[in-house]
């Protein structure tokens, strides 16, 4: 079950250090402002911006232990909405058991924005601490992982699951069409999980009118799609 940090909507939180060891959800209408030169750590990924940087909701940052292929490691960070225009250092932490036999002295970082993977990003490697550090300039990404150099990664692992949700806006209920085994989570604007189901017909007639964040997760791959719905 995903753990949620609750941040009141429309409150801009200036932070000088933030450490969170699990998945992170920032709700719609909420922002985290990270002060230049300080650390923002989420579940094995550390951001240290060189300019003040704001992460705006809705966004879910999660970590999967399923490699994209046999030439990448068993650690993939997924962002339900992309991080955009980030400038500064990002440190990627990994465990030796996640390497899939890859020589860690050759690891490169790879990011994906939209349907496009970055070229190999050669990091500063620390094999004693199991970290990969890279300096980005005005970069955007929705997926972050590490792999052997010079390989082709799948384009269909994140936020491209074959799922349809309709209607939207919603009067009382919506349907999900997919062949996957799924879990659906609905979040309110405080980042709280207010509904969870494994069904594909979702009744939200008891919810107040407004905008909600929907996360639909494939229980087999742990990948997910995110949606915003409007309840009338």
C-alpha cells in the first residue's frame, strides 16, 4: 500500500532537507519547493538542485524492482507526471543484488521523457557506496534507471499500460477496460487515499464534486497509469 505525505493544497512548502524512504504522492494543487543546494531524497533517488526547484502535484514518485530488460538493473523510478526543467545533481542509489550480473563500474544512467530515452548518461560512480551521480541541465524525465551502456530499453514499461477509463467527467461511476489485473486508488486533494478497489466498475456517487487523482496499477508488473477525473 502506498504511503502518502499529506501537504495542504495551495501551500508552497520551502524545504532545506527532505528525506522520504517510500513512494511519494503530492496531490493536485500542492507544491514542494526545494531550495538550491539542498537535498530532496525519495526512496533511493536524491535531488540536489543548483537553482530553486518546485515539484508540483499531482505526481506520484515510485520505485519498481522489475528491470526493463536483462541489461538494466532491478531498480526503476517512475513519475506519474514528468519532472521538468531540473538543473543540478541527482544521485541514484542501488543495491548489489539489483545488478543482474552487470559490472557496476560500467553502469550508465538512462532517463525517459515521453516516448524517448536519453542517450547514455555517464555518471560519477561510487562502487563502495553503490551510487551513481550525474549533473543535469534543464532536464525533464518520467522514468529513471541504470543499465549497461549502449543498449536499447523498452518504451512500454511506464504509463503506457493498455487501460481505458470512461466517462470523464463522471456523474456517478466510471468503467476501466483492460485485460490486466489491476488495483485502482483514488486520492483527494490532500493526498489521502479515499478509495481502493480491484474491480473495473467504480462507483464514486458518494464523492463530492471536484477533481481527483486516479492511479491504476498493474499488479503483475507494478507499473501504473495516472489520470485526473472530474466528479460532477
